[in-house]
């Protein structure tokens, strides 16, 4: 059984959910040990462009710091159709480090 966890942080307004960020605890040699990966970031359409996603990312950074991680990663969606998402992460302190590959099983 792995000691690594999954953490979900909710953004609420008057008790109603506006968005969620999901962090997975990972480990890799290239990362120098444990780190966090944002696997989901979702904000309800009516709450978009209000700063909710940026506050969720900030909450994820606080959680990462609490766990002693020195980095958070996120997989960028395909470009150019998701350019707005890429620009969001770049504005929020992330840096582009290259494409991610996958193999479906």
C-alpha cells in the first residue's frame, strides 16, 4: 500500500461549491523526491474569470508547502486549442517544461 495521497480542495461561496483542485502526491528522482501534481482544476462556468481558479492554485501551494513538497506540476492540455488554460498556469507562476506523453492501455 502506498503512503501517497490524493487531496481535494473546494472553493465555496455561501456553502455552495464553485470549484475544486485535486492534488496527487507523487515521487520521482528528477523531482528530487516527493512533489504534488494537479490532476484536476475545475470551476463552475458561472464562476469563471472571478479569480476562483487562482485562489484554488494558491490553496494547492499552501497544501504543497504543508507537505514539504518543493514543486507542483500540472499536465498541460493539447495546444493551441487550450491556449487559455496554458496562459492561466503561466500567469500563476508555472513554467513550461515540455510535452507529456501517454500510452493508453
